[in-house]
C-alpha cells in the first residue's frame, strides 16, 4: 500500500484546512452557534482500519450522511457523528416552532440537508484548489458501526478485498460549542483514485510554486 510522502500530506492538509474554514462557517449558520474544527489528519490506511478509527473515536452506534462524488476524482464524503447526538443536531437545525413530536418524521430530511451543505462546501473548496471537476450525487443517511458506514458509503474497493482496500482518508473532527454535538468529516477515496489524486496534487504544487 502506497504512503503519501511529506509534501503530498502537507499539500492535502493545507487544502483541507481551507475547506474546513468554509465548512465550519456553513455548519455554524445551520446550527446557530460557533463550530470548532480540527486540523485535517490525512492518511492512507486499509478500509478496516478507517472503520476502527470511527468506532474508537465515538464508541457508539454511528449515523453518517454520505455523498458520493466522481469526475477527476471519485469516492465518498461523509459527515459522521454518534447516534446519541442525532436528535440534538436535528433539533439545532430545525426551526424552533417545530414540535418535538414532529422531529422523528423530519429527521432524515434535516440530516441530508446538513450533510449536503457541509460536505458540498468542503468538496467545492478542495476540488477548486486541485482543479478537479467533480459531480456529486444526492446524499444518503447511513446507520451502524464503522464497518457498515464505510461499506455503504459508495467508495469503491476496486480489485481489493473490501477490508484491505487502500483508503485515502481526510479525518476532521468538529464540535458545536455549547452542545453535545460532535462528529467527524471523512473523505474516503476510491481505491483506484490514488494516482489521479497524486497527479492533481503535483499539478497544484507546480501551479503555486511556478
């Protein structure tokens, strides 16, 4: 399994930082509160390890909004958080006049709206910086453990066994201040997208450095 070199990691981390700024503003507007996001951790790891990382981060059943993308690069972007935070997140984004009894019926729509806005803002920045034209599918809501989330997210394992597929992961933790809401943004690239990503990174570095 190939490992990102230091230059590639630094470039992707910087791109991720720019995307984080835009995504955090979008999420803050949705929930009406300040959102803190971490510096992206960029790694190439087997999909099984990525799944374990999600489970270790939250130690709970998970809910994820997954948005597949393709074009110059392909994979899936995910907004992941513990299921126990789901109600609070949905409550934060719905108008205050919505009755508590109506929240379960509106949960799916609210979650996809959150994922759509946050993930599209993040992807738009990264794609623009990499000069990579991407098209996105409608987001879907997934539930289960880390393995179930990654198995259902739509990122392709290519010729690898599912657990062994090399997964290029951007891991970004977020927390909504004054609430219990915390989660993670994760970008799982298709197993076949590694060469294309490296080409895009090299192109971007050359464009910046001349």
